[in-house]
């Protein structure tokens, strides 16, 4: 990277401008929302004796329901509508009954793992609830009751604030009006914590900005059904109409709608081509014929398109920032320069990946959870959708409520993987096996990662493997995100069974890290995130609870407690 062609230099200049604009925008960008908003009864926040006024109805005035009565009784009140509620912010890391995290550096001198958890400003991508389940008939008493409650709230609202939706409003929803989208990520750095720290602080911003660039629509709107099969060729529909010799029978509104979709597709194609061309100019090699699977030329952009673009863009900015630096190990002048040499008028300069040339990288696993209603995803009666974007060997597991089995939703990107080896053998110089029996490519254990700038030409990219999971109500008990310090030491079912025995997700994360640290012989960094889902209360019902691996876990603890008893 010391010298480059004029075309690569020009690409570096363009990347430098875009990276500088991204870094400067961070000054005005909102901080990451490490909390979620929800409804709580006002009586629980501000107890008041007047709250008991609804109990003052005399017993003599109450009448039992009789089917033959001439006067219809009022419908049963709907939960959440008849009680005075207040929207509150709850820090996610403090909600130990919903989320837990534990981190250990093991026997390493420092910790290279990082994580992130909170709420991201992203359009909803969950499946819409059928109208028959979400809306009662117009003539039903329930619908009439809801309409009456809505009118009463409007009458009680001050005239100067009617229609004002600024701020939090009265619903636990995001700024776009959709239900909140939760964001959980674990990042395992290697060679240092510069890359994993960069992803922790900036990857969610890249995802949000990519959604805005691609004009990603909400799946809860009728015109944006996310995840449905069958790409549509909008340009062909505009040219041929209904397929009858170019004669179109669609109306003016339909043509305008198709034209709008065509503009979105063309804009997305331009963004994708520009990103791929930047990779070709900067790195070359593998990226000369690089075509991400999520990039399409015939369908509107989806959440997979946004995540792929965000991952590749973040990696491009990080690698480009390292390529512009001078290696202080080979440049004696640069090595003797003061640390604040790049400061301007006393303001410290922001360097992506630190002040020195960083040659390491990081793996990444991100889980996004969206719901079709403001009811949170951990509610037992709420369905939800989880989209996973994965790079490297960090791991995400689901615990199925029915049988208690550990369901891995990610696969390690190692040279031993048939898919990865087939993709990279034409570019890699050689595949070797180390003393631990692990297959490596050019000294690397991961075939996909952020950073690792010296291995980009042979195909070590940050293109994520994306998977979408539709979760029915209480179908899964919890989700676990772990680094390879845990997944490389204990089995998936052992991780899940350890969490089952805990009373809270916070305690479950601590128990997993403690168990992995006790039985590990390598002492790698260990990070574990446990997120509660709808079936949490039934986590020990299926598959005999945690008894399936209890004997093996106890045996491993006893073996680890006696060092002489370990196999050499």
C-alpha cells in the first residue's frame, strides 16, 4: 500500500472525502439509542389516591350480564386504552429481565471484543399482521368502543397541541412512525481493538444512512411488502405495459407509481455500481469480478440490500483510512513525530482505526428485530422478524421453545467451509493446516472480516451472510450472541442449556462467560449477549430443560478444576 497507481490514488482521494464527511457528520448525528421507549401506567410512576376513583361504584349499581337483556352491555375495555399511561425511556443494559451482557478478557492482556445494543432508526421490516387479526369489524361493539375512546382523548387534549406529533408523542414508536427496531451486535477484533471499536461506534450509523440513501420503505405499508418472493422488472413493465404489443391499460396513477419505483431502482443501481467501482480501484484482485448476491438490478432495495451496502461501505472507509496512513515501522520520520502532529489549532484530529497503520480486523454478527406493532418482541403474544447479518466466526443462537434445541442462525466463515473454499481457492495462494488442526488461508482463520487490508486482494471481504427468521409468538425463548472465545470452547447446546438455568438474561450471560472461562485452555476474549424473547417463561419446558448437557458440563468443570487431569 506504500505506492499506488494514479487511479488508486484518485480513489483514495474520493474515499478520504467521503470518510471525512462521515466523520464530520458524527458531530451533528444523534448518539446511539441505548434505551427503548415503552408505555407504563402513570399510577405506577406517580401513585395517587385519586387513582382509586374507579372503584367507588356501589355494589348495588352493578348488574350481571344477561343474554336476553334489551340493552347491550358495553364491550370489555381494551388493554392499554383505558388506563392513563406514560411513555418512558428504559436503558436496555439496565433491563436485566430483558437483556444481559457479560465480557471477559480471559488470560489475554487486553480485550479486543466489543458489543452494541439498543434501538436503531430503521423502517420496519416485519410481516404485517392480517387485517382480520388486527382490526375488528366496523359494526362490532369493540370497534365502536375504540372509536369512542379515541374521541375522548382528542377532546381532552388541549387545542394548541392537537395534531402535534413532535417528540415522543403518546406511542412507543420510532421517529418514522414504525415500531422500534432493536439492534444487537457483537464484534470480535483480532490484531487489536481498533476495528471492532470502529464498528461498535459507527456500523449502526452506516445502516441508518444506507436505508435513507436507498429510500427503504416500511414493510407495514401496503406498497412495501418486504421479503416476498418474485422480483419485478419495472422497466419492462413500463415498456410493454400488460404484454399486449406495448399497449398499456394501466392508469395514469399506476404509471406514476411504476415510474417512482423505477427511479428508486435506478438510484439503487447507481449506488451499488459506485461502491463496487471504489473497491475495484482501491484493492483490485478479487473485487474486479465482485458482485454481491444482495445487489439486484430488477427489484426495489430490501433490508438485505441496505445491510450489504452498509457493511461494504464501512469496510471500504476503514480500509481506505488505513491505506492513507504511513507505516511508522518503516518510516523513521513518521515514527519520531509527536502524537498531536495532526492537530489543528488545538482540536484533535479524528483518525479512523487509530493514529497508526492498523493491519488487523474484526468479525461481526448483528441481529435486527422488528415487530408489526408497538408491542415489544419479548411479549408472549407478539410475532416478530429477526434479520441477521454475519461476517466471520462470531455466532448467533436461538433457543426453540418447543424442544429446547439450540438453533444456529450463522455459519463460521472459515477456509474449511465448502462454500468459502470454493469462492476463494482461485485467488488464495495456499490453504494450510496449523498445529491445532484448523485450516487457514494466508495465515488467516476467517475468510470474511472487516479490515485485514493485506488480505483483501485474495477475497477477505465484509460481504455479510444475511438470514431472515420469522418468529411466531413464543416460538423461541431467547437469542444468544457470542464471540469465538465462547463458541470455540463450548458447544451450542451447552450455551443454551446454561442460559435456561438462569433466572434472568443478565445472569445467563454471566454464567455462559464464567463456564467458558473455566473450561477454556486458550483463555481467549469471551463476550455473550442474551436477549429475551416471547417464550422466555417456558424455556425449560421443552426437551427436558437443561438436563441434556448437565452431566457433560459438570464433568468438564471437574476436569478443569484439576489441571493434572487434563489431557496433554
